[in-house]
């Protein structure tokens, strides 16, 4: 052992001696290594920006705080051990319903949003994730309900791939599969701000330009909020004022943020019948700080349905928002357990933090997809396509796979703690 230590010290001395005698050579070597590293970083930044985006998401996932989320916002005497009453539906009834809200599976292992709202012959499509190849999956579903080839309203909440890639699709020329190429579009409502200059964003801009050249009106959410340039804050979907799509005010429509998610377009669907009004809230990937502003700057009602913020992230669906809207039903668009953004088990979607907060308000939580093997690309339906629809003056639910509550699934029992559902 003594001989080994002596040999190690001798090697260290020789290394130090060499460095002193060849200072210039060592300095050149260090400089070359640094130049190589810098060049590699610049190459990745310029040609593979998605790697930086993913690294930033990973960092935020571990260190970001839950803005505006404190015990002071918790509701008192809330019990969500039993599910709120909801009527079990069937597929045939959806087409004849007064209106329906569809949360689509996207045909892959990635998180992403796509929501179809149908009222009579009027269709609204909110987002079209998660990848360009999702366009064909989305189209196949939309075609079951959109029989005239026209989407009256298309909403792009923010500029991330998992919300806009399906608008772009694949192909070239007349063979393009993107939603904005395939359908006639009446009005596009899109995010007012963005930071990204990614390839998918540029392709999205081209797709919007194409839709506009075919007659689509294109507005930002800020123009809608201001009732400016032909845009409206409220759109009458039913034609008689009974179902309205209302653009809410988001502080980041007119202020900059480092978080692309906080630019999300936020809308409230409101249905009035027999003197009472029910509400349905969609906030894209709005994060905690944005949710705080959403509560402060809008008169938010309690809602029948909430699209779980940011795929069930720990940084969205904060107590401040939930205490205000007290959702009765929640649909989460994600691929449960996928390690797309993090390897931290508790922070894969839907996160434990999301469960802890949402469980104080409702047990009626449903998910679209389940990741079986992320590296192997294997996934399957969780609840599948999730459809809430108004039938016989009651809100009904139909899911393409099953309507099992999240808390009652094997995945949940094996991967999450029950929170207030215990």
C-alpha cells in the first residue's frame, strides 16, 4: 500500500513538473479543448435548439417554485373522497347532444393537447399536438363530427411543439396533412407573444399564412380581449347566446415572460339553460405565476370542467386557481408516467403535486394515454378519448377505453399517493 502511495505522489510531482516546463503547450491544449466545447455548444444551440428547450424544462422541473400556491388558498372543509355526480354516456348520444367537448388521444408516447368543441354545425379546435404525425390521428377523429370540412374556430394556445405540430402536419404541396391545410378555417385565435424561433414555430407561421390566404381571419388573444380589428372577446357558438366561447385576460398577452407556457391563450366556455350557467375552463400550459394573474384579473366562476393545466404538471393547477374555480371534473391530456421531460418519478405527468392539490376538489379526474415503455415507444389508452357532453340537461361522460377514475386505476395505486382521496 505504501509503495502505491509513493508511486502516486511521484506521478503527481512529474505532472506538475511537466506543466511548469511546458506552460505554453498546456495553455494551448486547454484553449483547444475550450474552443471545441464552445463550438459544440454553439452547434447544438443553432441546429438542435430542442435539446436546450428540454434541458431548461428539466431544470425548471426540479427547481421551480409553485407560484401563488400557499396554504392560505386552500379551501376549508373540502371533501373529494366521493366523485361528483356525472351521468354515464354512450357514443351514439354524442352526435345528437346540445354540445360536446372532446379531449383527443394523439397517437404517440408524448404529452400534447388537442380539444374539439362541437355545437350544432360549429366546431372549435383548441391546439393540435403533440407531433407532426399526430395530424392524421386528429383528422381521423375530427372527421367523425365535422362533416362539412370546416372548422369555424381554431385556437393555438402557445408556440410549443406539443400544441402546434398537428397544425403543420407532414407532406408537401397538395399532400400536406396539417389541420390548417386540410380544413377550411373560419377564425384563428393565437398567442399574442412568444420567445421561440424553432423550426416547428416557423412551419406553424407558414400554415397560418396558408389558412389566411384561403380566407381565415387571424387574431391574437389580445386583439380578442380588446375587441379590436374585427376580433371579439366572446363568440356565440350556438347562435342564440346559449353557448359562448369567451377569451379571458392573461397578463402575458401584453407582457414578456421567459416561460413560453405563460403566453397561453385562456378561454372559458359558458352554457346557459333555464336561467343557470355552467362553465368549462381551458388554460393551455399556463404556469403558476400566470394562473395567479388569471385569478386576479378575471372574474372566474366555479367550473363543471377544467382541462388540467400543463398536462398535470407540478407547476400548474395551483391552489390559488383551484380554490377559485373548484372544478367538478378534470381531464388531463398526457401520457401518464412518460419520462419525456424528467426521470424524477414524482414529476412525470400527472405529477404527485398535481394529485395532492386537485384531490381536494374532485375525484373525477381522467387521463387520455398511458406510457408503457417510453424508450421502446410503447403506449396505450388510459381513459382514451375523453368526451363530456350535454344530454337531457345533464353533463354526461363517455371515454373510448373506459371511464375509470384516475384514483381507481392500477397505475395510480402503483405510482401515486392518494392525497385527499384517502
